[in-house]
């Protein structure tokens, strides 16, 4: 259990940094869709790195990937419709 917590303690800040970079650093160049892309990439990184650290390649949990894609599509559509 301690090993899993240590791996998450390293992965989560990296994913948060990617989200921060997209939200605040790339908003001038990408626009309002930057947070949606950042969320998609950050959670994708988190799921991939967590799977690698847990060494469960055959049991890749696809639900976080699907929910991330749906949430990002919703965010992009919402931004396109209202902004």
C-alpha cells in the first residue's frame, strides 16, 4: 500500500502541472479550449502512469479514459456553443 501511495504522490503533481500549464500558460495561444485539452491530457497521463506503476497492463481501467473523453467533449461543445 505504501508503494502505491508513493507512486501516486509523484504522478498526481505531474498531472496537475500539465493541467496548470494548459489552463494558465497556453490560454493565450489556444484560447478558451485550453483547459478542456489540458484536462484530457492530464487525466490521460495520470491513468497511463498509474497503470504503469501498478504494473497492471492487461487490466487497464478504461472507465477513467472514457469519462475523460466525454467530459472533454462536453467542455469543448459547451465552449463552442456559448463562447
